[in-house]
C-alpha cells in the first residue's frame, strides 16, 4: 500500500490542514483501484506519524476497510453475535435496552466509520438535559465503549472513539445505614411479616439480594454455623414468564465465599427449616432436600426479587427509616462490624468484594473512628505503664 500527505485548502485557496491519501489494492470484484482519504487533526508531524502507523497496520492486516454500514446495523449485529452468546442473559438484556432506548435513536443513522467523539459528547449532554441520571449516562458510555472496542478487535474500526471522550462523572451518593437501635426496631417489626427470616439473614450476613434468593439448604450447615455463597438469582423482563427467573454462578471468584453465622442466625434458620418441614407435611408435599431454596414460597417456588425489595421498603417506612433500602442491610452490617473494630479484611471477605481496597473506599466514613481507636491503642502499648507500687504510693500521698 502506498500513500501520500497533501495539504487541504478551502475555496479561497487558504490552507486548512492536512489529509492522508491511501492507495489501496485493486478491488477483487470490480477490478478498480480505490483510494481512502483520512483527515488529520494536527500539523505535518502528526500526519507523518499517522501515515507511518496506517502503513504498519496495513502490513499487519489491522487496517479496517472503509464501510458504509450504519451504527445501528453494527450494534444490532454486536448484540446478536457477541452479547447474546457470550454474556449473561441479564447483561445482554441491559445492553439491549441501552442500545434500543438511548443510543440507536440518536446515533443509529450515522455511518459507523464516521462516528466522532462530538456525537458521543452531544448524546451525553442531551440525556443529562432530559433528566437521565448520571449513572445511566455512564452506562451508555460503558455500553458504547464495549461495542466499539469489539469493532476495533474484529477490524471494523481503526480506533475506539469512546476513549477520546471523558467518562461521565457520577457523584457518590450518601450512604444510608442502620444504627444498632434501627436494626432492633426493624427486626421486631419484621416478626409480623412473612419475610422475617430473610430480612434477619440479610442483616446478619450482608449477602446480596440475588445471593439470598438463590441460597439452597445444601449450602447451609446449621451444625458448623456457616453457609456457602455459590450462585445468584437473576430476573429478566423481556422474556416469556417461564424463563424470567434463572440462577447463575457468582460473578467472581471472591463472590464465592464461606460466611460464618452468628448463633442467633443459625437458630433463626433452624426455626425456618422446621417451620417449612411442618407446613410441607401438613400439605402433603415432599420433604425438604438440599436442592430446595431456603427462602421460597410454601411450595418451593422462588420469591420474586422486586416483591422482596418492595416488602422491605414498606416495612422500613413503617419504622421511620425512609431512606433505607434492602441493599442498605449489606451496608449496615459492614458499617456496624467496622465500627466495632473488626478487621476490614474480614469484612471484605464476608461481603465478597474482589479486594480490600473496595471495602475501604466504600466505607471510608468509618476510617476516622478506626484511626482514633488505633492511635489510642498505640498509647497503651508504647507508653510506660503505671506499676502497682506507683498506684499504692499515689494513694498514700493522697491520704497525707
């Protein structure tokens, strides 16, 4: 492949920049030679470096051919050929929704190879002005990045333009947690509901909602007082009813973990199992097996995730805890354990975080108190200790 750098001028003959002209090989179908024009954003040095890179890419078979396919055409193929067979159904559903709802209406008609960073920046600004949350805009950015990264990988694009756009910022929202008194008040109120055992376990283990609803009796050892987290429930919306609930392995190796149970949690789960046994026998249903769900309807059918969250929120409001959601149980457990000087590594493993740095970043509001406690302990360790004789001398001096 040969190419050259030329100057671009406007209709008045004024210099406006540089372009690279690539002479491509003869087309195998038409027999005609083709050229490819690439505008350069920069001076001649930039143009020469880009020219060298394009030549190297061509020799290595990495130079994508110019195409006229639209962004919509590519994204639909990406969803069908890459996302659906390689990602979890829940992730595929999320990417599909973001593309259909947010990306395609704005960028779908643009030729993929003509997509520019300005298009993306305009899309993000437009979505923010329409009231979309910063987190949702960030998801749009992430989806486009994933899609165009794949386009570069398979040779459809030369570069991923998403990398030229700043990732939308998301301000960290205030974390709402429950105090010891809040937990006691909430659990007392929960005793009158059908979800008392579930809510109790959530608060005492810090498990995620999907992990709780996927837990089976085979994963619970009531004698040794521990349970193992190996999978999670996922709920899909745009599929037939019979396919909406499924179970998958936890998302990372760290998420697969062993959680020690407090004596009270072991008692609560033992009580739940006995209750289920009695109810099943009275209804003539089969006995509980290791494959049965711990938290389920009386006939063993799974509970719906949204129903659980709604029940929690309703009960929390009754207790005056308006900002406390089901996921707050996880944060509350971690905050209470850290405030009692539990080592962050232990809390991190209990939560299933991939690293202790995630735990420390999430619960940084607890760190100042831990720092003060550590400083006080340092005094106790390093400073000279008062002996028994010193104390007796002080007492005698005080009486004189």
